[in-house]
């Protein structure tokens, strides 16, 4: 999160560490969020857009907007 903090210092960011299934923890943590940002791996094929189970769950169940950011 360090690059994001320096790129957009006016945007509040919260780091949260919890135990449990990643999808369930993310859904619980984002229940009252205004935006949820999730990193995703790039897939080798440019012809498909593959999501992992956590990103998929977030897109379908998080009650706020979700931004998927591919890793560089």
C-alpha cells in the first residue's frame, strides 16, 4: 500500500489483518466501505480475463464499488 499512499495522499487507506477465508474476510471488512480495491494477477493470455475466487466473490457480493487493479 506504500505506493498508493504516496501517489494519492489525500485518500484514506485502511490496512486490516485478519484470519479466515479470504473471500469471507474481505466481504466482512468491506461491508461499510465506499470503495474496495483488490489487486489481481495478470493472466498470460490477453484474450481472456480470468479472476481468482476472491476477486470474483468481491465483484458479486461486496455492497460498494470494486476496483480491480492488475499487478505490474
